[in-house]
């Protein structure tokens, strides 16, 4: 259930054209699709057929022929896939048969349908009264590790850490699932996943696996979700036994990350374990829904904090899953532990959680880089972890920055905009009056004060203002039109529900890509490069995308880059010479 991302694509883009001309253009797409089908390029055939529906919705004959062709394409594509999978299965089966006799299969036929393969030296009977790490893989290919400690005293260990000679290390997540017992006057401490044992021993749930474990740091309560790959899931709390039998069935239609994860994290629960597949699904969910369609936004920030502190990055998930993961750390409003940020010349370093208040981070404030290098801090303050970056900025502004300086800067930027950078546009407008122009420039100056360019201290404020204006010309023109009450002409056929407007469409190889403008409730704009989009009934949805706030110039630049076959993996990398200036 968790691995399966459900994207409900709805809506249609109605493009106006005259009958014969529309059918002609649509048939050109159909010819290309048929050619692709005949040479076995089924993905290209699907893309061309889909483009007919999107670009020429009134080409009914071509669409009908395309639907008929799509049935043939899908059939051939599935036949091709089945042939490949059958061939691959045979190879893997041969590889498995060649090595399986080297391992010991532990399986009690009376209550186990799924056994576990171990290296012969790892069996229990050969490791009595000793400490060791036990590795196994079950007949479904699921691997697990158990740490077993045997000694005269308990050490109460809840994880394993391996350190290399160079100091690099790897460690397991903290386990909330362990038990201790006494055998022959020796205390044996064993980290064993009781949940997996329950699943393994259950006839009903043997096909399920743990997706994640959340725990309450203030008590022994844990919250576990286990699922199969077909939509069945159960949630249970085996320590508190809140549910009959220790678990509660979770219907597929009822499950969502907002309630089952973000809600818990917002309440103070923490992540003890989570699969890479679940992380990937969550990142896609955040990318698709945050912030407008998520209720527990602080829970999302708590999740992103976990990712920042534990090395869960786009690069990590790309490597683990083999997919192009949308980078949602752009929404992260905090700092990873030991990470730093620069704000108005000050250096802020995030420390560990405040022991007296686990919802707060300790942050060290340094007056400049020199003092940071010397570790000569001004003060250490405890600030709310959720939204830590903004909390730090607010704290600096309130206690360290003179408000008169900011107002003076805004007045300066207003002057530069009016008499230099925007003078040509303003003087040629329908309302060139000084008071109107001043008010507009003052508004634009306020927008610049919110930007990352304003916070950049590598260049003069004039240089950064000039750079920001050049990057946001379309946004400024549109804001000016709105400010003076002008209506900007738009193709109404490209206007979609939810304040969406289709600026342009295209393909990266066989992948459909759209450049979208979204009007927010406060009339601000957000520009999106949407990959694998679909439009029906005036609604648009996409698999993943890149978000540009109000920077339409960069969005257009990156969109053209995508159409040329490029990727946007590093497009928001702020360490690249300040946006490659």
C-alpha cells in the first residue's frame, strides 16, 4: 500500500482549431504513433496517442483511432514485458539454485509458511552463550539482522554501529523492539523484531512487511504500519495492546501520510525505522501536496528534520530506489544538527535538541565568520525546532538588527527601482505618475527584501537588486499590470481549474513536460515545470515537478533546458557560485 503512489489525473485541455485542420494535425500524430508501434517503440506510440487527446480534444476521429491503436500497443507492450520477466526469472532461479545448498533453511512446517536462510555458522545451536550479529533472508527475499549480546551484565543496547579505521561509520536506526532474558546465569540481550516475528508466524499476515515504526519518547508506545504490495495494511501497537489482537486493519481508501505519519510527528512522536520505499513515497507526496493540501504542516517539518539529521537526501533515495526523486528539502524550514546558516553577517549553528524541551534546538550565534572559526559565540539560545531557519531570522531581527536600517534600505531600493532599473517601463506605462510609480516601486522593494538575493552578502545590494530584477522581469511586469488595473490577455483555452494556466508544453525524450503558472490565493504566482503531466476536464496533475516561486525567467530557462534533453537535478544548488553569476 505504502509503495504504491496513487496519482489521480483528471481534466482536459481544450484547444480551439477548425475541423479539418485539427483532424489533419491529429492524424499526423497518429501516423507517428503507428510507425512507432510497428517498429516496437511502444512508449513513443503511447506518448503520441496521449498527445492527440491533450492537444486536439475535438479531433474525434483521430482520437477514436488512437484509442483502438492504444489497445494493440498495450497488449504488445505487456507481452514484451512478460517475456522479459519470464527470462529474467529463469536466470535468477538458476542463480538461486546454484547457491541455496550452501545455506541452512530454518523452517517449522507446523506454523511457518515462510522459512529463513542462514549461513550454517549463524544457526542458534552453534552460537549458544556468545555475542554475535545474526543475518538472515527469508524465502521472499527480505533480509534482517539481529544483534545478540551474551554477558554477565546487561548493556541495554538498542542499535549497532560499525566504525572504519578512517573514522567513517554506519549505524542502524534505534530499535524499540528488544527483550532481555536470563539463561544459565548469563543475561542475553537480543534485538529481535517482535513485529516481524508476529508477521512470520501469522497465517493471515505472512506476506506483509514493516513499512515504518514510530515511537513516543515519553513512554513505551509504538506505532507500526505493515503492508503488502497490493493495498492491504495493518497498524498495531504490540507493547500497549490498544487494539484487539494488537493490530488494526487499515483500509486502503482510509490511509494517508497526513493522518498516519505527519499527525503523529506533530504530536511529538519520532521515527524509529522507515524503509527507503516509504521515504520515496513520502517525498513524492510532499512534493505533490505541500503546503496547500496538507493539514499537519509541522509534522512535515518534523519529518524533514529527521531526513536532514539522518542523511535522507534526494541523492540517497535516487541511488536506493533507482527513481528520480523530487527534492522536497526546498520546503525544509529547519537546520540539520551541526549545520550552519548565514544571515545578515551572523553565523548560526544548530546544536542538538534542548534536553529540557525536546521541541527546541540549541543554536549558537556568532557575530561573523572569524568568530565562528574561533568558536567565540555571542550567545546560545533555545529556539523552536519547527521552522528553525525563520525562527533564527526573527530572533536576529528582533534582538540584533536595527529596524531603521531595514527601512532605510527599502527606501534606497525604492529610489533605485524608480529612477534607474524600472524607469523605462514606468515612464512608458499608461500611468507614469510619480506617486503611482513610487507606491509600486516600494511594493517591489518589499518583495526584494524577502528574496535570497537580498540575503547574499558576496555582492553589493545594488548588484543583487539588479540581478533580481533581471531574473524577475515577467513577474514585475505582471505585478505592474495588476497594480494599475490592466488586464493581461490570456488564451482562455489554456486556463485550468485551481488557478492553473498552461504556458507551454513539450517533451523530454518521451516524457511529457508542461510549464505551468499557478495563481495563489493572495494573487501571487508560482511557476512549475511539471513532468509526466496529464490534463482532463480542466484539471491537471503531474508525477513530479520543480517549483520556482515567482521566478518565471528561471522557470522558462530551465523548461527550455529540459526540452533540449537536460535535467534539473542541481538547478537549485545554492553552492554553485551563487546561481552561476
